[in-house]
């Protein structure tokens, strides 16, 4: 990584000069700004990439016909990214009509199973999506970056498409234990929008919106716009609505650690980030806080957009926190190496240069990252970005994403396989976030794991000897076992069955 010291205006005019029509493979790639304005001063350094090999994806958005000629600096604009995100059925269907191949390649079976019978043409694919969109509990929204890293020539097998675009055949499958708030967050909220499940840590829900909506989100009871299937508990990103949350945090001295989340803090304004950071830095008992965002993986342009100061604000808070002996960091969420582009790399490099700690929290997802090769590649890619591969979560039993869950045995096997692949401090912790006060427990700490029925038990000191069950996805069980699990729940009412699955004492 070399440095090129230049004035902003010179830089921006240079980007315009190096237009994509002149350099169609990767326009202006070596002159992208990663330092921006903060408090009226321009930082002088601009990180550069040394060679074309470092940005093999180039203008990766140009494969979308409507963005074929789009200049680099337009794609790097956060406001352009937001304005061109797609969140309507019609909008996504239109885009898919322009990118899907005449014949959709068949799905490679996942453990011998095919999920999408009868989808072989663009019309089949779009029809399946349009039906699924009506049933899905999670709204959908895709950023231009995500739309550009999906491999539309093979959409049935694509690990990014699987996370964001539902199809009808899989949305119909539901585990009887599936609920909308599988972590019982609402029950553990002393004030609306503060989730207090740990003795010294709480989560501050600053907003309900995200740059993308993930099908597997365990917070679908709140996150995203309302769907035909679900009414949401909304948290508007308004400072005046944060007052009761701050009152609780500031009057609870046992709290040392705050996760600012939602929703995604990436969609807060820099002034809001600064306000949140100021309040928490000035609360004596708060020693650490982090901004939770998928931005690095799903809309990385904001990190190197010279007109935007979100990242500068986080960097300034991190530096101020260090001087005060407090940790201010970023927790991100990347699930597959394919989500990472050269823009992500430059954004991560900027954070690394500026000393901001970044940790990644993946969810183990079927067909996305639950093979050894996929997970190893992700861990290595994150390590190269100096992002700690912090957690790999067992997927929560949420409705509408049963096809994406994996059996607990995947987590067990992958943890053992990944161990000799990298340095110890880069090995992720494989965990299941047990509902209620128990918190995250190592996946390998499961007890009484009946692999035939796909049910395991977890306990924790704060459960006082009680156990919580985790149920593997139905697709991973034999037909006999599926019937037994369905009968087990059918013998109880839905409420009892859900409680049996997830509550203390089950
Ligand atoms: S970005 Fe996070 S909060 Fe938003 S939908 Fe995805 S998992 Fe949920």
C-alpha cells in the first residue's frame, strides 16, 4: 500500500479524468480517497492500490446493465448508493429481468437436497421471488454493492443471493419452534429499545433500518419495513427517542459495555454517531462501546466517499476514547468472501491505519459459509483486512429462513477443522446465542445432542441448572425424524411448543 498526497479537489478531478470509458476495467482505482474532512480540516493522505492485481473486481457493478457506464465516483457516493438501493418487488424483478441468463443453471444439491424444483428460466425465478416476497417476514432491500456482487449468471447457487432474495419453495418450510424474537429480546428490555441480557453489557437500538435486509435476521420483529406477514416494533433514528435509553444506561452503573445497533448504525447520520459517542464517552461507568454495522460488507462506499464523514466520526471517537482509556470499535457482519470488494478492502485499510478495532460476526448459513472451504476463505480474507473473525453464530430459529439454518453438527465440525488453518487469535468463536439471560455459549458445549432428532441442550451459570433446547433445521433430518419432531410439537399448542423450545427450564 503506497500513499499519494494530494489535495481533495485535485483527487476528484483526477477521478473524473480517469473515466471508466477510458479505463473500462478499473477506472481511477489507484486514486481512491480514504481520508476525509473532519472538523473542517482535510487530512492529506490518500491510500492507493499498487496494481491492477490488487483490485481484480474492478468496476464490478458494470455487469448490471443500468450501471454499465457508471463512473467510479458516482458508485462511491453514499447518497447515490442509498438512492439506488432496491426495496420494491417490482424494482428487483425489473433488475433481475436485465441480468438473469436465458437458462438458469440448476442448483448444485446441498447435502443431496434440491431446494428449487421447477426453476429453470428467468420467468420461473422471478415468479418464485414475487410469491416469496409476499410471505417473507423480513422486508427486502438490496444495496447496489450487493446487487453487484451477486453472481446473477448462477443465482440458485450464489451465496450472496441466498442471504437476501427469498424464493417460494424454501420460504414455505418452517420449523415448528420458529418464532419472531428467538432471543427473547423484548422480554429483556427494561426500557423500550435497550436490551439488557448480560450483567455488564446492554444493546442500544438506535434505529430499525439497515442498508440491506437479511432473510435470517433474528430481529425481524423490529428491523425493516413492515411486510404483509409481520407488523414491526419500530425504532426511529431520532435523537429525542433516545432519551429514555440514555437515562437507563447513565443510571445503571453496573453497565460497562454498550453495543449500538438496531438496525444498522451505518444508516445513522455522522452527527448522530457523534452524539451517541459523546454521551457514552462522557458516561464514567461505560468503558467500551461499539458500532454494529454490516456496512463494510454490504455498502462499503460510505467508507471512502469523500463527501461523507461517517467513518471520520467513528475514527475521531475511537481516538478520543483511547486517550480516555476507553474502547470504541466497529463490529461488522460479513458471511462470505464474495461480499468483499476492493472498496471494502480500502475502507478496512483506512480503519486499520487509523487504529480502529474491527471485529466480524458471521452467522453460519447453509449454502453460504457452512463448508470448510467457504469458511476458511472467509477467515483468511477477514484476516488480510485486519478484521478479527470474532464470532460464528449458530443460526437462530427464525421464521422464513429455515433453508439457511445449519445443524449444530456443522458448527462442531467446522470449529475443529478451522483450528489448524490460522493463528490462534484469528480462530473465530463458534457460539449459540442462548435466549434470555444465558448469553452466548460455545457451540461445542451443547449437551445431550440427539443427532437423529436434531435437538441439543445448552445450559449456563445464569440458568441455575436449567436447560434450553436448540433444534436443527428440518431439512437436515431424515423423513422419519422430521415426522417425529412435527408430532412432538403438534401434541402441544404452538405457544407451549415455542416455550418448550426456547425458554428456561425446557
Ligand atoms: S443488517 Fe443486521 S440488523 Fe439489519 S437485517 Fe441484516 S442481520 Fe438484521
